[in-house]
C-alpha cells in the first residue's frame, strides 16, 4: 500500500473502520457531484467558482476512491499506471502519435 493509501487507512481505522462497499460508492457519487458543481461554477458562472474549492472537492473525491481501493486491496498507483499504459497503447493512433 502506498503512503497516501496508508494515511487514508490510518484515519479510517481511527474513525472506526470502513463503511460497507455501496455506502462508499455513494460517497464517491456525492463527491463527484460536488466536484461537478464547482467546475460548473468556474466554467459557466464566472466569478462564482474557486480553484481552491475545486482542489478541496478533488481531494474529497480521491479520498473516497482510496477508501474503496483500500477496502478491496487495490494498489491505486499500480491501477493508475496500468490505465496510463492502456490509454497510451489504445489511443496512440487516435491522436496522431506513433
């Protein structure tokens, strides 16, 4: 488990443990909605959004995703690196890169 995942795990255990899987998924959906709202404020309602708040919502979403990863024993760094490789191979011709 990487350093950031360990930090999340430590905090969650201090608070009594992980929620049930679909409760954690609901938290992901909630946090994604809050991130979306802040992005809309930044893009559509000029002057109403704030990049600092966007960063906070992004962090909250990552935290909730890390909770699911920890629950299922997923290494988030490895998962992301695998996704990067997948997109690199799958989409390299799509963008005119050889």
